[in-house]
C-alpha cells in the first residue's frame, strides 16, 4: 500500500502488487482497477504517480485515471462515477490500509508496503469556472434538501 482513502463502501487506493502499480476506485462497492499490465517497478528509487482527469460537470461525474512510473504512462482507465462529497469515516493511510480494504485485491492487515516511502504528494488542480459553479450549485442544493428535512 502506498496510500489509501476510504474503504469497503467508497474510497481509493494506490498500491503495488506483484511488482506492478495499481489504482483502485471503489464507488459504493463497485470497484474499478487500473493496473500496469506490462511495466513492473524497476529496482532502486522509483516515483509512482497517478493522475485523474475529471470530466467536469456536476459532482459525481467520472474521468480518466492514468498510472505512471518515473513519469512514463504505464496504464490508463475509465472511472465512470465518483463519490461526490465524502468517503465516509475511514482515515487516509500511508504505507498500510488500516481498516476495511478499498478493493478485494488485498486484505486488511496484509497490505503493508515493504519498501521505503520517502514522500507522498497530492496535487489538487484548479477546477474550471464551469465545474466550480456546478459544484457550488450542488452544494447549495444539498443545503436546501437538509433544511427541508428538519
């Protein structure tokens, strides 16, 4: 495990299995996995990357995920839908997915990274103006629904 957020019902994880990087996205129990088929991690220091290109529009829209090894694209895949707001109560973990696994590809307590993780960087890219407006509108709609339930 390199990094995981969420768990069994929703979340994502970036990990290495059989020497190959993988990214799993769990949308309410439906897991999409993007995996390097041909490229294994080379010996020595390595940079494993994941980039998500969001389709835009309303929260929960999909996008395309890309795995990279030392900056070279090694796999790409489609994630149809994303969790629009929060992943639940499970923590973000580095080096080990502590609670329920995001994917059945690994088990709880049996997913510790065996190498050295020097740094994990998460870079948030700025949303386009239209996407920012859609997100703001969805948030306002959610607030209105909450007020109606009281």
